[in-house]
């Protein structure tokens, strides 16, 4: 792939001038690094969706990396548009304490993509909403990004880590601790795996949930393929619980940056009968804690449409969090109108069939 080096003010934007090992090395310096910004996940996702991948690295005059991101590009032939997606990024927060989210850096990134590569650039930053995030939203607006009001922000519960197991356990709701105790007494065993084999059991559990409970969720295949492509240092932690020698729950967590993210979990009927999911979650949380993660993200909640699962997740303790939302920038107002009108039509047609 051809690469470009663009210079804006005192920033250098390198487009598609990085290999897999360099990406992992640079990304490992960011606290907001996450599974969705790994080389492996984006390659798998692009292959499934028929998208192309571009990668950007923004450096300052001292060759320090300020920001970086995968940009997944989709061509909409019927509209003559190219849409760039940045999922849970760009990465902005260095472990050294430096933040690369400035209007100048974002402007440089926009100029590198809007026009030359895409007509629309959509980003979902990995930034929690709150008083400290107001400056980031202003930076996005100043750079030409507009918040999408019709796309709900990521809503989750985050459990602070960095304390003893006893403290973590005491912070859980009483009913949650009681069922965790029942799983212990039932003889459920929890084992961590780093290979992709447990995804086979997870897929089987998911299939049965789809058949019996009209279950809708993320397909395990994308993470199974990602796991096989990830380097050992970035592999997801798979907790498998066994009851009477049989796997009954599979729970998947990614431990990157400073926040662990729960990605998938499912049990079979035997697992429900022995409360194995409680032990799987507990084991996953303690693994993340032992690996130095500062927070554990339960992987999203939806109290309106998925109340039971959301209540279960809330039982571990922690605080509700919202991300700042999804933002878009356009090459022109004409492009904006075409794209937004097309999206409205698509949602109107799709909704009755959901």
C-alpha cells in the first residue's frame, strides 16, 4: 500500500506508513488502547464487512506519537460516497500523562482523510462523558465535527480496580455475592484460556440462546478470528467454567490500555443451574485486577431493552458511565445532506424488520 506523509503546522500525519509490530508498540503507550483499535480486530472486521483499512499516526516535531487510529472505509456505490469509521478512537491518552486531543491534531487528521480518502468521517471516541470531557467536545466541534443526536452514546458500568479481592467482593451487591458463594459451594471450577478453542463452546451457547430466547448479540466469530490473529501480548482472556467436568460458561475480556472490557459471555442450562456465570465474571474481574487494569467495563448496559442482563451487570458494583457520543465531519454541506437523508431512509425501511 502506498503511504503518505503530510505536514500540518508542527504535526506530521503518517498515512498507511506503519506495520503490525510498530502499531502494537505505539498503541501500547496509550491508556485508551482497546480491542477495537487493535490491528487484528480491524482486519477481521474489514474482511467481514467488505471495507478497506487505512491507518493514521500523528507525530509532533520531536517524533512523539500524539494520536493514532485505524480508519475503516466503506464505499457506498449508489451514493458515490466513501465513509470513514473510527471505532473507539482515535487513541489520544498517553501513559506518560500527555493528551493528544487538540484542535490542531484533529484538524490535521481531518485534512488527511476528508477529501483525499473519504467524504464522511465518523468517530466514536473512547472518552467518558463528564465535566472533564467538555473540553474534548468543544475541540471536536471546533474541528468541524457534529454530534449525532440520533445515535445513542455508549452506556456502561465501570468498576474501579486496583484494590484487594476482598474490597472488590465487598463492593458487590449482597444478592450477587450470595450467588457467587453458591457457585463456589456447587463445585464450579473457573479456568483462564488464551486460545480460541473455547469460542466453539461459546458459539454453541449463543446458538441455543438464539433458538430459545430470541437472543440478539455480537457474534462470537469475529472475536474468535481476532483471537487467532492477535499477538500473545494482546490476546483476550477467556474464562471457562466447568461443572461436573463439562464447560458451562465462557466469558471473554480484553485487557488493553488501562480499562478491561467484557466482550462476550454465555452459559448453557446446566451453567444457569449452578450459578456458573457469577464465578466466571468474578474470575475475569480478578484477572484484570491482577494485571494492573484500573477499571473494568462491563461491556455496555441497556436498562430499557435488556433489563435482566443490565441488572445482573449492575450487581458487581461500579458506576454508570456514558461516552461523549458519535460525531461526524463532512467534505461539504451537500455531502452531509445526501448522507443524512440516506441514513434516515435506511432506518425507516429497516426498523419494521428489526
